[in-house]
């Protein structure tokens, strides 16, 4: 479970970076929303890479990794959706 928490934290760090860049490039409202919207597909790819490592390197099955993928993706993605809603 510690690995999962680290990956979720990584997602929040990526979200923060996307929000900061979005705000710097587009202003406080729409820029933050744009940063959040850019984060979601990036994080989907990142969570997918984490799942791929779990299946190919750690030896878990896809059925074992799928709920972890959903958890790892959904927590930061929901925060990004909330940030986009507030900013947009």
C-alpha cells in the first residue's frame, strides 16, 4: 500500500505543476482550468504506466492491478476536476 500512496502523491505533484503552469500562462481562472484539463490525460497515461509496471515487473495480474489503477487515477483526477470546476 505504501507504493500506491507514493504514486497518488506523485499524481498530486503533477497536478500542482499543471495548475501552476496553467495559471502562469493563462491567468488565475481559465488558466487553472486548462492546467487541470491537461493534467487528466497525462495522469491517465502515468497511472497506466504504473499498472503496466505492476503487471510486467511485479508479477500482478491485470485483474489484481485494475482496481489499483482506478484508485491511483481517480483520486488526483477528481481533485483536478474540482480545480477545473472552480477555475472555469
